[in-house]
C-alpha cells in the first residue's frame, strides 16, 4: 500500500476511536431522572407518536414491542 493511503487509514481509525471514546459517559443515579424526562425524547410530536402507538395496539390487539427490545409477543 502507498504511504499516503496508510496514513489516511491510520488517521481515520484514530479519529473514529476518538469519537467513540468521547461519546462514553458515566451517568450517576441522581442524573438519570433528568435524562428520562419526556422532553429528552427525540420525537417531533409526542402526542402524534402516542396516538399512533395506541392505534396500532388497538388494531393488532397487542401492546409493546416498540422502542425497547422484546420478543414481539406484546408483553412488556
């Protein structure tokens, strides 16, 4: 491989590692309440999302399975 390609790959790997390491943070138990607040949800219209979830649950006869990892059986 040419030296420039090797340097570019090393630089890209270092940049990626720095971005991944910079995203890690320890959250204290007393800080989790603020992070779990509804204003921290990235939905544009929370009422519309809640309505659509209710509509889908009523239509399918099941609840849950969205937003969290579950078995898909509808149990929470």
